């Protein structure tokens, strides 16, 4: 039983998460204050939504480097249409989500039909999406607005209190997405197709799996979740910044990899990704609270990635040899 437990890809990240909590709380007891926990959850779930979509895509053997740009472009499109009086907010939201889906569809078709590696395709789309957001806004954030009375804003980012903890609706959306995608990946035929597409696509095709359609659907899902996360963030902060999401693609991939999803595809874990999300977000919050300069954050990310990759490789070898 112990051998099976330690062989699971989520084991190492869970231990690291617990160590972080203990160390940061020991140094600064305010780390577990209701205010800090509430703020950490609010920031984590927005980037976490992007990481959930990336988990399934990476399990199928592909990457999406354009998610950070879609995160920034979608709220710019939505609020531009709404502030200009062109469309109601609800229709603007649908238009922004449709644009994100179209971006994912283009990414998927370039990868599956033209056979260009996803790294290159999504790198190009990163520049297109970011450039579009900057062009629409002339490089400046959208003007602020009062979204508090709009029902869509309340559904996506409305807040309520559970005791002393301030909880945003976005946390519920994140939890729902994690449960649905986790069940899909581990308990359904679609999940088997995703893992087969990344593990051995030729064998999957021979068994009747539509690998190309599966990957296109995952690219659309990845862009859609990135757009939803960007819109949620824009409502919470009352700003649609065209530079929002810059660098998020690398941080999201780090979260997914730390959680135990294989870079080469074929194995993914939503639970591990959720743990990886909180590892990095707690690290970002914790190092500031204990007095470490925030600019050192990337040093810690790199060290964690290297350590977790070494741990995953060691556990995998032990599992294969039965020791």
C-alpha cells in the first residue's frame, strides 16, 4: 500500500504543499489568517482555470502557449463592445468566449491538419492575440467601470462570507471545472481517448480513436477556460489590461508539470494540477509575507520544477522496478 501511495504522481506535490504551509506559518503566523487565505484563493482560481485546460491538452501530447494572450484579449474584447454601447454585457461575454473558441479551433486545425508542432503554432497565436489586444486599446487599459450591479458579474465573481472567509463565486466555478474534468479524464471514454492520444497516437488511431478531433476539442477547451479566467479577473480588478496574462503560459505549464502530468503526454492528473496550482500561488504569497523579495519568485519556481521532475523520475523508476 505504501509503495502504491508513493508511486502516485500526486504524492510528491502533496508533501511539498504541506511543507510550504508548515514553514510559512511557522515564520509568520499571519500566513493562515482569514484575510490572507481569502486573497490567496481569489488569485489562485483564476490562473487555476487555465491550468485545468492545459492539463488535458498536455495529457494529449500538445502545448498551448497562447493562453496568456487569450487571458488578456478576451476581457478587452468584451468590455470594448460593452463600453462602446455596441452590445449588452451578456452578448459581449458570448462574443468574447466565441472568439476564444475560434482561436482554439485555429490552433487545433493548424496542429492536426497542417501538422505544425503545437509549440510553434501557439507561439504565433500568442503574438497575434497579444497584438490584437494592444491594437484595440492602443496599449492602454480599458477605463474602469462599475460592474457590481450587473447580474453576470455577480454570477462570475460575486462574493459571500463563510465565517471570516471571503469567498468569490469564481472559486465555485473552479471547483466545478476541476471535478468535471477530473471525472472526464479518469472515468470516461473521452478520458481514455485523451490519454491514448498522448501516449501512443498511432496505436490509438488503430483502435478507432479520433485523435485529431480529440486534440482540436482540447485546444478549444484550453482557450475557452483561459478566456473565462481573464474575464473573471477583469471583473474582480475592474480593469481590462491588454498586457494582462503576460507570462502566464509558462507559469501554468509549471503548475501542470509540478502536479505530475507528463510532459511527453499520455499521463495527466487534475488532482495533481490543483495541488501544483496551490504550491506556486502559496509560494508567491508566502515568500512576500516572510520578507523575501518578490523578484526572487522565479528562482523558487525553477528550483521547485527541477526538484519535482527529479522526484517524479525517481518514483517512476522505483515503481517500474517494483522496489
